[in-house]
């Protein structure tokens, strides 16, 4: 039975800078993640006009916080399917029951309270980041009611600082029209676009105040959303 692995050990030679730690799943979980995310991605490409750009910009190692606008239940699977790097996710703790709970746990998801304030969830997220994990977060706190991006909550700031994580901005356009908040199931067909912006190294935000960091992250994600909308108009 596969177990959660430790960060990849440093293989740096004396006098050379050690590579950052990178979280690795056990072989079984890694294979399941790849198979399921690939199946979702192929299905999405068959059912929707799917365009994405910038995925190769996403760092492949070290602590990474991916921040995006939250438009739909479709957002997380789209990110997971479009990237080579395997991600970890946050999920509301009430979802960790029954068959759905098994599925969520199979992705190494971290349970959090609905408002994201649970201490256990914060500690687990920080631990995953310090192991070199890549965490997908939606700082608006909930899915959009109208497809427009709202203000960011500052909860991600302490995670970025304490893990010294790189920030990866992401913008979505289209998932809201396919699976809006309140809909029981996704609609078939439609346009979906994802844009990955330039990553923001921790060194660029270390000297910012919390408010400045939130404003920077919001602005960079908004730029990604604008570019995703351009892709959908092409």
C-alpha cells in the first residue's frame, strides 16, 4: 500500500546550492492521479472548445501556491489535467464522507472548514507546502455567483510567507457558464480558456505588507482572467 512520501532528498554536491524540496506521492497515488486527471482532461477536450496557455511556466519543484479565480466546480479538474506537476487540493471537511470522501482522499486533499479558518487545515496545508508541495487555492473563498472575480481573502498570505512559496497566478473564463454555482450537473459543450501567468518568486513579495501582497496577487490573477477572456474570443 502506497504511503505519503517525504520531500525529495537533496542530491546537491558540496559547494552547490541544494535544489528545493518537492513533494512526491507514493507510486499508486501518483499513478491514480495521472490516470484520472488525464481522463478528465481528454473528456473535457472532447466536449468543450478548450484553450490554455502558459502551463509550461509553472515551476516543477519547490513550494508553490497556485491562485485562481473561482468560477465553478470545474476549475480544479481543469488545472490538474493541464499541468505536468501533480497538485494538492483543499476540500470542505463535510465532503470527506462516503464514496465522494474516498475520491477526495485519493487525491491527498486537505480538509478545511467552510470559511477556511480551521487550525488543523491550515497546519496540514503549511506542512504540505514545506514538503515542497504545490497547493491550488481560491482566495475568494467560494465560487462566484455571477462569474466575476471578487475580492481576495488574506488567508493565503501567511502560507506563502511561512513556506516561502512561489505564487502562480491562474485565470479562468468559461467554466462558470458550463457549471455555475447552484447547478446540479455541468452543461455540455461551450468554451473554456485558462491562462497561466508568470510565476511570482517569493523574493519578490517578501518585503511587501500583507495588503500589498493581496493586491498584487489579485491584480496578477485579474490579468490572467482578462487574457483567458481574450482566448475565448479568438
